[in-house]
């Protein structure tokens, strides 16, 4: 009870004060995107201390209350509200407590990957944005693994050592599309250096030397590829998705050697008069079983996408990606009205939904 009261008091204080401070900082913002030196050191020190208190509280609550199927324990929801508040401050990535929080969450994933053997089912870690790592008894698959460099702060970004250790725990990297919050060249180069396959659409780094080292599979609803790894082979369907009209977005449906099916949609979105992808989205479950679906939470009509895949578990991503403007960082609480979404409708539906924070994992046993 004391923990709940503390979180509520912190939320009340934040909502009453931080918005004004952030607005002042935004008004003083220069072209480089960092706080103007004219902002007093006292104000900056205050915001740093506030971020540390809030994020320490978030870490403590998440540690005590691990992720589960919605509706989740109230304390987790309150912790996410605190996290939303911190990361929606305009210059959050330049604050040391924020940088330390992100890198500590990444270290948590690394340590668990280095010590966790999965004998049954699949364990899925949420790393950052749409970066997920899924491990079964035989394989470990990375989806859209990125370092966080799009945040604009190298001190927020994963260290080279973290990238190296993450890659060494994986068997393959699947990249959905060319945007740098999903396709990170430093990460892809590390996988290639380790002799691990990297799969991506042809639009990714098309005019660069790395292009020839990437696997480009046919985007087709009717073809199942056999992707050879070092020890095993994955069955892989690459659906011809899009992020609106001009961006090719691979939607991956992977079947592991154990028969577990995982789908990751990257930034799949139908918008305006470009609705061609519904033709195959609506039919996925009629041709394939899907155990876990990893959709981006901001896509239009996420409920229809989920119904098309008909998964046993939904694990959404893309919350508070720091490379976006502060208003486009999707909060954990959803903000359906701003983005005209039906995310809340999904959360109340028959489909099991598990919403993870960076650094957390969830075990699904079909």
C-alpha cells in the first residue's frame, strides 16, 4: 500500500509541475535539439533528480511485479505512467538517470540471455522499441534489434560491448524495414561479423556495401522459405507488408524447429486509400497457426490485424521510441484519441495481451 501511495504522490507532483518545466525547455530549444545553456543549472539538476526518483521507483515496482496477461496488477500500470512521464520530457535522453535506466534494462536482457535455457515453449525479451528477442530450446531470433542511436544521444545508446553480447546470444536478425529505429547498421554489421544471417527488404541500405551481405527473401503470402542457421533451419514466410505506400515492410511469420510460430509486423500500417495489405492480413490465420504476435501498438486498426493473425498471445511494441518527437512517442497508456487507434479495444478483447517494458521477458508455452 505504501508503494501505491508513493507512486500516486509522485504522479500528482509530476503532472502539476513537470509539464510547465518541459514547456519552458521546449521554448528555449536550439537547432541541435539539446537544452539551451541559458536554462539554469538548478532547473536541470532538479529534473535529473526527479528522473532518478521516478525511474528508481519504476525499476523497484517492475522487479516486484513481473509482466503477465492483462488486466495486470495495478502497481505495474502506475509504474508505466511514471515511465511515460519521464520519457515525455523533451530532453529526457540527455539526462544521466534516463541513460543509466536504459542501459541497465539492456544489461538485464543480456544477463538473462547468457544464463537462460528454454526447455519448453518460447521466452521473449522486449529490448527497445520493436526490438524483441525470442528463444526456444533450439533457436534465438532477433527482430528489429537496434541500439537506440535514433534517440540522438550516444550516451543513451547501447555500448558496443552490449551490442556484441546481444548478437552473440542470437542465431539470426530479421529487419522489417529501412527506418533507422528498426534497421541499425552497427547491429547488422555485428551479426554479419559473427557469421549470423541478416534478413531485410531490398530497400534497406540499398546503395551501401553492406547490402550484398544481407539476405533478401521473396515477399510472398504463398511461399515458405527454409532459412538455414548454424545448427537448425527456420520456416519463414515474408509477407509483403508496407509502412504506408512507399516503404516496404517485411512482416515475418517464423516457425521454429519446435513448431512454435512467431509473427512480427514491424511498422505495418494501412492508411488513407492504400489498403491493399488487408487482403492478406485478414487471411493469415486461415493458412497458419500463430502462437505469438508482436505488433506495433500505434498501427491503425490493431484489433483487425490481431483478428487476422488470431494469435494465442499478443505482445505489442513501439512505445516511447525516443527518436520520435515528444508528441509521437506512443505512451504506455495508449492515447487512442490522439492517434485514432483502437488499442484499448484490443486490451478488452478475448485475446491475451502482455505489455512489457524494456528489459522484461515473458514465457509463453503453447
